[in-house]
């Protein structure tokens, strides 16, 4: 007597139901009854809850587990409630038929698909085509419905209530309108920082809508029906906005009365917008132009300049006096250069900022005012120009080709689609990036042949240059010939004897 078949039960629902999982539970109950009717035994219960079988981007974990069990022979087949719960794309059906050569069986609630026969495969394919057709039509209907609802200002509003709006995401909450307008005025016209806007809202009792509910409140919400949940109001308080959170809320197109579907603006909300559209666009411009940290102060001897630690040949960083001590001749807190520990250095103190900067200034002025130095710089310039020439020529050629494809796309050339343009330009961009990386390795050549100048002229040029200009002169004078400074006290006023031509390791 042959042993009974081992059949897995597979269930799927496209959207997550409530915690009781009625849809999946019902499918499994029907499948298990079918397994008993077939005289088989249950292998595993497998289900993908809230997973679409139509969207190829969705990973159905238990579906792949099932395929693995069927392929390995752990299961003799599968029972599904109906075929569209199992698959909704013909390509999945083709894969199942290919695997069916291993001998497993597929059952639904009222029929068996014998995939080893032509008629069985034909019935299976027809069901798969019907499922895919149904999904395609449903997707089109849903897309049209979403577009129409978005154009009317309806539809999905997100996880939390939008600032300035009621729970429906469409009706303006009038109590918040004047405060949002005041925040807009503070930022656009008053030039106030966002932290003051956050404090203003908190002062007037307006907090982030991303409320973290208490455990008791969450349990109460979970026990309510959808109708009861709409009428439920808790007393959980939100936290004050973060600066980034408030910026994100103020950037919402809803503020200017626009309705959105994905990244596209598709209509206008009913009623008067909270902010005038031009004002909102100006606010957006301000927000998007304030990215990143403010520029840091530039120092002459930090980072990528010809200056290293004598102990370990590592670049320098700088640190402000922890006690707030100031220089006697200027209203400025003292700063010290030290070996950059984050770059693998020893972290030891090198010297006072202005003491070392003074030595660098004197060395640069002396170097750039000598005729020998000017001749050497000319030679280096010519050498770099020769090295850079082929790469610059290639960048020019590739850029010209890329500009041609850009014009083709912009002018609507018949055979130039966005996909084709992207495909062509991606290769060009990669090549351009490679060539520019090689140019960076070579380094910039001087714009003009250097001429020997008097010491006074070089000194005037140094004094007139800002921090970046002085760093450029430092690199120009000593490129490839760095100084090495022995660590020492930041109180030393003369460190000339600690400046070396070679690091300790090579001494």
C-alpha cells in the first residue's frame, strides 16, 4: 500500500487583514478539508499575508519556501483555495510547469491540475492567463481611481495626521492655520532659525503629529472596529517637532492646496490653501538651499597640504583651547595644531596655530620669490599639462557625444526615448568619471607660467589672499616636498628647530 501524499497548504491575501487573519485562516481551513478528502496528510501551512502576486517587486517568502519543498521532494504537492491565490502571472505558471516534471501535484478547491499531461497543462495555463488578465484590469481600475481621488484631494493620507489638516487629509484645521502662516513668515521674511519656529509651535501647543501611543491606548485601538476607530480620540500627547520634521511638514504640497499622487501634483484641494502657492514655493526654495552643515573655518596647515607630523607622517587637524584662552593681541580663542588621530596619527600636539602659520608664510614667500623656484614650477606645469592632455581631450570628446544625445532627447527625436537616452548616457558618464578621476590624480596645472617676483610682491599677494588662496600658494611652493614638524608644546614661540625635511621613520 502506497503511503498517503504529503500536501502543503498555501494561502495568500493581497492586503493585511485584522489580527485574526480571517482570510488566510479561511483559506487554510478549506485547503485542509480538501487534503483530508484526498486522503493525504498536511505537510506545512504556508501563507503570504499582505503580499501581492501581481507586483514583481514583492518578495513572497513562503511562496519561495513552497517551491523549494516541491523541488526537493519534501512535499508531494500543494493545495490552494483557488489558482489566483497561488499565482497571477503567466511566467509563474511556466515555472511551475517546468518544475512539475519532478512529479508533484497541484490541487485547488474543486479540481486537480495534472501538469504531466497536455490537457492538464492547458487548463493550468488558461487559469493563469485569466488570473493575470483579472489582475491587469484591476490594476488599471485602481490606478484610475487613485488618480481621481488624488485629484479630488482624497485618498491615502499617510500614517499620521498631516500638520494643518484634519484626519481626512483634506480639511484644513483652522486652529493651526494662523500658526503655520506665522512659521512661514518667521522663516521667509524674518530669517529666523528653525529651532525658533519649533519653539513657537510648542509654546502654542502644536506638536508633532507622529504621536507615540501608550500601550493601553494601542490595545484599546486594536480592539475597536474600523467605525469605532474613526470616532476614537485619545489623550496621548505628541513630542515637539524636530527641525527636520517641521521642515518636512512645511514642504508638503498640501500647504499650498495641491493634491499629490506619488511625486506628481494632480489637482487642488478644496477651499483656501494654508499658504499662498508663491509663498510656499519660496519657502521650498529656502529649505532645499539650506543643505548640509555651514562651511567650516579653513586653516592653513590642516588636511591636504605639504605639512606632516615628524613622528608618523600624518596630516594635521586643529583644536580650540578647552579653557577659552584668547590671544593677547587679538580677540580670538587660541587654537593648536595636532596630529590627526582620526587619520591614523599619534594625536600629539604640534604647535600653536599662528606660530606654525608664520613659519609657513615666511617659507612660502622665500620660495616663490626665488628664480630657481619659478623655473622649477614652470617645469612642473609643463609636465602636468603633458600628462593631463590626453585625458582632457577624452573628456571633451565624451562630453560632446553626451551633449548630442541630450539635444536629441530635448528636441524629441523620433528614435530617442528616455530609456534609450539613459542607456547611452550611462556609459558615457561612467567613462567621463574615470577620466576625471585620473585628472585628479595628476593634479591641476598652474593656469599661467610662474614668473619670479620680489619678496615684497609675494608677501603682498599672500596677505591679500584668503585662507584658500594661502593654502593654494603653500601647495604651489612645496608640492611634493612636505614639511615634517616634531610634536612639542603649544606654548613655544619659535619652532624652527622642530621643522624637518624628512620624517622620523626615514631619519
